[in-house]
């Protein structure tokens, strides 16, 4: 990028949003190249255009992410200015207070943010400021990756083929060697005043034990994943007791690492991307891209069925069942273990997410939106594209969704992917002494085995809240009802 002919004495304002990193940050790199003084700012903004407020786990991560970003910028001699309010209004104030004649940022891709940034860019340019936005946290711009007929992709396989047929992902940008700090004084709110951390009660102890938010934590995890787990990833990723997943999803969701950094690290480690582990992991990153593609073209992905045929689906209003699912008290150990892992650590193994979501939407017939909302509030990697995209996929109403009759049996899933019960024993200590043959079906254990294991059905661990066979038949009947209603309403 050619540096604009700015007034060298007037600062450039760099906005940080969901790109809380100093490396591979195109907006920050461009600001450094101008040689102008840099004002770095983060705005805690009100939800945009009726959008949902961030969930509690996401807010906890944001607090520590901002603290880490502030430390990184301070090492470059630049302070991170923290403000709150409507983005456009706060930026106007920062421009007036600092005398900035340029504003840079990395693009966001959720609908409310796109609309707000478009309005802000036009307003600032109308005032004569130089405004530049840069490709953000995706390998591709969703507006540019289209089908041969100019439409949007609705199936993942052709989307992925189109993505990999394009140019190889660029090399990530290094962090600027230096920044020219702004010499003036700007008011910054105290990070704790943002109120992002839980207090009464403080439920974040498990998060603190599980995570190190920030760019350094992301890069360290990536190195560890490549060194210790990548070779086993293609097969081992389905087994929740094996530590072979990357755990990078919250760092991607918060913009502390980019897909370009991940792809470059994989290329460097394996010399090529043909290894099974690297290839599979790249496709998982590609699925995240696909979800953003869906969100860009279907902005109500979190509230509306992607497939209209599900609009007539007879979901059940069952608050008691939903509560049992949320608390990990369904009586099905693999489901309950996943839900307790989520509450304790703010994340859930991907295979367990599919099993838990299938159980809620198919065995319990609870609307996928209720499950998506719970994940939105409890996941540290809550993402406006991946969260609803994945829930709709499992529920059967999304893009490229598995057939509705593909219903995960939680017992069989547990026996296949946690055969010794290591995952269940970790998260359900009340079942830890059960023999492996009964760990996924404790209701079948003889009374003597239950007594010896210290398990009291209905007391120390709940009995199953549904009969799996009957629940499956009920789900298939509901699906046929919805299909018939859709067909009869078609013109």
C-alpha cells in the first residue's frame, strides 16, 4: 500500500475491535508505515442494530484480551485508549480530541457491524479524513467468493474447492518494529470500569484455570498443537479424552490469531499441506469461513431457519428438559459431561457439541435457538457466524445440513468415542467408579455394581429424562409433520 500524503504531525487513529493483536494486523501495519503518530483505541459499544449483547464468557475473555493487547502496545510505546458508547460518536470525539486526520480499521463481517462501519466511513470521509479499512480475520472477503452464476455457496464442499483453487493464503504480517506514539493526552476509561468480569457470583474460576487470553497465548497454543497433536489430529480429534484439538477457536473468535498465521505455521512445519492432520485442520478453519459466508448472505442466521421447510417444525416448549440439559443432568453421561465441561471451561469438545446439540434438538425437540443462545452466553469462543451455523447444521435446518434422520445416539457415541469413559469420569466424578461397560448406560448396571460404585440412580446421578427409542421416533414424526406442512403450503 502506498502511504497517503498525510500531515506528518497529525496522528492516525487505529481502531481495534475483534482484531486484538499486533502481528498480522493490516490496519496497524499500515498506520506504522505512514510514520505518523498513532492513537490506538478500543470502543466497548452498545449492541448494533438490535444485535445480541456479548455473552458472559465472551465478556470475561474480552477483559483479559484487552489487558494483553494493552501490554503489547505499551511495549511499542503506545497506550490503548478505552472508551465506551456508539462507535461513530466515540470515533468523532477521538478525532476531535487528538486532531487525527486519518482513521484505520480492519473489517468486521457480521451484518450490524458492516452497516455501522459503512455509515462511519462515509461520515468521516465527508469531513475530509482519510479512512481505510482492511481485510480482517478471514481468508477471503465474503462478498467476492461467489458461484459461477454469481450466487452464494450453500454447500461446503464446492465452497472449499473454490477457496483452495484461489491464490495461496498470503504470508502473515509481522508486528511493526516501531510505532510513533501520540504525544498528547487522551482520557482512557479504566478497564475494570467496563464491568466485563463476573463478581457476584464469580463463576469464572474454571476459565482462569483453563485459558491465557491474548496474542501470546494463541501463538504458544499453535506451536504446541503443531508439535504435539497435529500428527494425530485427523483421527484423534473425535475422541474427547485425547488432547489433540488445537483449542484455538476462542483466539480466532477474538482476533488474537488469524487464519493466515495458522496456515503459514502449518506450511512451515510440514513443508506442504498434504499431511492428513494438516489437511483436516485446514478444512476445519475453512468451515469457519463457510459460516461467515452464510452469515454475510443470510444476516438473520441466529434467528431464522436457513431452510424455510423447518418454519413449521413443531418444537416443544419444555423448560424443565432445557434446564436439565443446561446443567448436565439429563441422565446420559456423554451429554452431561460435555455440558459440564462447557460450564467449567467455557468450551466444549467439537464431537461433544454435535452430540449435545443433537440430543437437545432431536431427542428433546427443543428449538435449536434455545441451545444456540445458551452456547452464546457460555462459550468463550462464541462467534456470530460459527455458533448459529453449527447449531442449524446439527438441527438439520441449516446449510449443508446432515439429513434430519441422522440422530446421534448419545450412548453409542459415548461407547465409540470414549470407550473407557475417561472423558465422562473427568467431568462426572459421581460416576468415576463405574465399570467401563456401564459408564455410558448406568441405568443398566446391576444393583450390586451401583452400590459398589457409590451410584444412587435418581439421587447422586439422574435417571435418563427420555427413552431414546421413543424420542427418536417422536423426532422423525415431527420432521414428517413439518415436511407435510411445508409441501401443503407451497404454491
